[in-house]
C-alpha cells in the first residue's frame, strides 16, 4: 500500500513549496489538496463532518497554484486535487490548467474531482445543486475530448462548444488519471469516467461493503485511494487488508515547524505498512 498526504493548504499554514519538499523527503508518494473557491456567509448547508465548519475551509489556496509550486519544488511527488470542484469551474479553462500542470510537473498530476457538498457555494457559481452530477459527467467527457483531440468539440445539455484548438496537451497519455470522489452515488461516474475511486475519510469497516458495491456497479477491480485517512495502526491494517492502493493520511494545517514535526510522526506511523 502506498502512502500520501492529504491536507488543506491555507494562507496561515506552511507554504506549498516547503510542504511538498518535506513530504517527498519523508518518502510519501503524493500530495492531494482540497479546494473551495469561497465559503458563503449564509452557512445554510450543514458541514458533513458535523458541528462548526473548521477554519481551514475559509482559507484554502487555489489548488492549481498550490500544486504548481509543489511541482517546482519536487522531482517524484505525485500531485493531486482532492477534490477539484469542477462544477464550479469553466470546462475549457480547467482543461488547460490540468494540461499545463501535467506538463510543468513532468506528468505527475492526478485529477481528483467531485460534486461538492456546499450548495450555496456552487449556486454562487451559477450551478444548480440538483443537476450538478449531470454537469460533472458532461464536463469529464468534454475534458477528454479537449485533451485527446487536436480539434475538439462537444455538444451536451450543460457543456457545449464548437471545434476548438487547445494546447498544451497532457504529458500523460491519454490524459492524467481521473480519481472520482464521492460515496456510492458516484460509482456510476467511476464506471463511466473514472480511473480510480477517491474515498473521503471512509473507515475500513464501512469501506469493505462499499468496495463490494463498487465492483458490482463497475464490473471491474477499481483502484481505491482514501483521502483523509487516519494514521492509526488498526485503520492502516484494515486498508491494507482490503487492498486499498493508497492511503492519504490527513495532515493538519499548521505553521512550518509544527507541520514538519507532524510529518515526522506520520512517516514513522506508516513506515511499518509500506
């Protein structure tokens, strides 16, 4: 089982470049960062984790800027979004951002995507929360067209454009891997548009029956990465037993010195399972 780091990079925590270097130096294989363009002041949508929304959600850096800085500071580290909220993004612009980051990083980008949970946030981008799943499905198909065709076009209900030229193309062929985030409602999307499932903080006991459902709905063995994994030995043993490809242990958002100390602890906790 591989180990990476999942975290929220903010304006009052460690900067992206020293964070990425420290992660790579400690043998982790990847860095996945969260995205929120903003947090609406209304706060009508309840936080899925319960209670008050943690402070880090209000302060996240743009993931593509963050991961570009991380790419320039590292040589081997995989760089992922966990997750990019495509439904709040322009499809053509995001296609160029992904391809550019994949080029700058030398083919180290992993595109994690999801539909999000904050309904006011997506509504502020003009997205109808009730149709966000259909929107994302079309966006993913349109992205593939842009990345793999010299002259791409797409005509759907939510995404529609006549023939375009868009370069650069991704270094990875046919495109960077697409990790689909979400619960069982996202399994059809994994089947149709995903290269892997990005489970968000699901403990091993709940993950096991979900994996069976995933196999049934996709008809194949789908690689699984767990975002926000705990570093507790029992949990890591469970993930390893279930055949999880990668556990992204959760790194708190802290200043640089405290972050380095916590990374040392996480490296020690995961070493026995590598």
